[in-house]
C-alpha cells in the first residue's frame, strides 16, 4: 500500500509540475494486429493459440490514456477476452524519458471458481538513447494479483537497436514475483521489420525459467503482424 501511495503521489506531482506542457493538441492513434500466440511476461495467454488484438490511444501533451483488447484462453470457461484500460504521463528530463502510469487489466466472464482475474498495476519506467540504441527499465506493482494471490512485483530491463534499414533487434529480461505463488524469470529477443510506415512484422523468442509450471511457461517462437495508424 505504501508503494502505491508513493507512485500515485509521484504521478500527481508530475502532472502538477507539467501543466504548461499539457496545453497541446489532442492526438488519437489506433492499432490492430494478429499474433500466433499472445505471450505476456513469458506466459501464453491463449493456450498457445493465435490472438487478434487492437487498441486506441489518446495523447495530450505529456498525458496519455488508452484501451486495448485481445482474446484469451486460460484453459477454463472463465475469461474469453481481455480489455485493458491505462493512463499516465510521459515527462522527459534531460535525455531520459519517463513513464508513470496506472493499468487496469479487465476480463470478460471475469469471476470463476478461482476468483477474479481483473487487477490493477502501477507502472514506473525510464528509457534513454545511447548512440543508435535505446535502453530502458520498468517496474510494475499490483496490490492484489488475480485470483487473490496477494501483492505482485514485476521488473525488467529492455533494449532495442536498429540492425539495418527497417529492421530492429529488441529484447527484455524480467522477473515476476507474486506473494502467494511462485516467482520466475522471463526473457525475450526478436526482430521487427517495417513492411511499410504503418505495418510491422515481429518474430520473437520467449522463455521462462519455470517450465515445470506447465506448457504455457515453455519456450516458444511467436510471429505477429501489427498495423498502427
């Protein structure tokens, strides 16, 4: 709870200090995509089946908000779709960009025998360009993880670098901790190719260090196609 209060206070302070920068034009962007497997922090959210996804984002100065949705399958008759809501601010200090936000992960047919799947996370992230590459850190905290598993903390380091024109190499190394469950490490690395200015093709390898949790934690290669406009 203390961490939540600190994160919310930091976000509020950033908004207060950046009021002048908010007086800008409202901008909307859209995205839609298809993937061979919806993988979230190394774990398949569709029982290794394909997913169709899409979202809408609004930005105003350093502020942003959006909604994003995907089909899901947890191997039960419970959630069939995920609908996420999020908002935050992205201030820049010197050469470092920050992202302070709140995310709500909502699910259709939410309540099952295991309890509620919907939950809230607080996000704090930073990124910085180093030559042609970009490196970042991110931390996500939830006061109550799905199905009453208590507090959770996820943190990762990530980076990307252009390999050649239209081709970018990127990856991340993260760790998920859950109070009333286990913790595990996860990583991914992949290539994204810009087919056009609005259409990208991503080929990515995902893995975790806990294959014993079930096949959805196993290593996998995922291909995705995403349009943004």
